[in-house]
C-alpha cells in the first residue's frame, strides 16, 4: 500500500508540474504575441485619420491602430478629465490645447523623437495656446462658415442672418458646439466670439433660442446631410463643406461678412498615454510631406507642412475654401480659452439645447 500511494503521489506531482509548465508557456506566448502587435489608440474628429493613413502606419511599424471619434473639443476634454486613460493620440483645437495644458492632461513631447517637426511652417508654431510647442504639433487648419446648395438657396448668402430666414425652416443644420454656435450668433450681433460680457452672451443665447424652431438638426458632421440633400444649408467647418462639394457640385461654402472663427487642430499625447513612444512615431509619420499631403487631400483642410504642397493636386492647392482672401482673413477670430468664463458658454449652450 505505501508503495502504491507513493506512486500515486509521484504521478499527481508530475501532472501538476506539467500543468504549471503549460500555463507558464501559454502565458509567455500570449504576452509575446501582444508585444509584437502594440496598439495605438487614436481619439480624434470624424474624418481626420482615414484608412490609408491608419493602415500605412500599421504595416510600416507592425502595430495596430484603433481610431475612435469625438464631436467637440468639450467632449474630448470631458472624457479625459473623467479619467479615460487608454488614448495615445488626441487632436484638440487651439483653445482646447491651452485648457488641457492648464488641466495637466497632456504629456510633454520629446522633440528628439519627432525629427519631422522641422518640416512645419513657422506660421503655425509658437502660438498663444502652446508658446513653444512643448505639448502640441499642428495637424490641420480651417474655418467655420455656411455650406449651401446654390441650386436652392438664392440669392447666394453673404450673412449669418440667412440662418434665421423662415424660408429655410427645417432645411438647415447648425454646429452642435458650445463655442462655435454661440460664437456665430455673437459675430452676427457684431460682438467678439470671445466675449466675456454676460449681457452680450445672453443676447446671443436669445438669438439662438429664437432660431431653434427653424433648425432641422444640430450636428457637427454635416457632410452626409449636405451630400444626401437632407439639408440645403449647414453651419459647418470648411473641410466638411469642401468634401461635400466634391461629391455634389451645386454645393458652395461662404464665410459670412460679419466674420467667423478659424482654428488649428493639433496632435497631442495625453499625459497617461499607454504607448507614448509609439505615439511620437505616429506624429513623426503624420509630418512626412507625402503623408501630410494625403491628410490635406482627404480632410480638405490646410496643411502646416510646406513640402506637402509638392504632393497636392491643384484642386486643393490655394483653394479659397482653405485659403480665404486677405479681407475674409481679417474678419476671422481664433476661439480663445476664456478661463472661468468658458463655463458660461457651456451653460448657455446647454440651456439652448434643453429648451
Ligand atoms: C471635423 C472637423 C473638425 C474641425 N470634421 C474643428 N476643429
């Protein structure tokens, strides 16, 4: 008996040892597979990183790139403030870079890892929102305005007031954005879209409430609505209008005479990004002239890399939807981080949407 129980003990011991060895080997295999395929998580505006850019980077660097989208700077800020830690790349606009630096949500970039930084035009560097570009790299630039169907909207609009014309009731969309949309109403009233005067902001809010029964939809991605003919006008961003016009030839884009907003969207790395080194490689890749040209060609926003222009078709180079005339440029304002007053904009916008 003692002999049998000794054999049983040896057998059990061997089986257990084998099981443990198997578990260790499979754990090693799983971890080595996942190490081979690192994943870069990109959080950006819709239409900002297309499949060609994504798969080009995946193939060259042997990684996986996952793209998730947000509709406003404020949504991006809220998500990161609430503790989302999985993102490696984000693309906030100018004033949001400033807010995120102050909220300590961004990682400092190591420019030694981004040698193509040299290729950016100085016109887009050292701006107020990040004076030495320690946290941000410019990606694209554009404006907000009105896209309209020239077959239907007549005469051609030149003022924001067209968006208050009963004739177009239920036929147009507005940006769903706490700074852009009150900003438009402020411009129409002759004020700065960066006002910190509560009375001026209140007048803009009243105007937008008056307009609300005419609005078909508040939406930031107006491209599909315009192409499908679901709306004949849209308060939208220039690239979205330009892309829609490429699909439906009667569409035009105008920046109203009262003036509008302009922006630079930037590539940044969140402070707690899981793959910061890979994120810097991705930024460097985006700055290659031929890649940057592709980005400008499909987003239909401007490139900040002069050498990219050698790779761009004439239809994009110097197009007025990307490069407005000097007169129009004079009427544009950058949306600014207005500190504590920024909350007033968000509150006004929430109240408009809730009514
Ligand atoms: C997204 C365009 C975003 C521009 N289609 C606003 N910064």
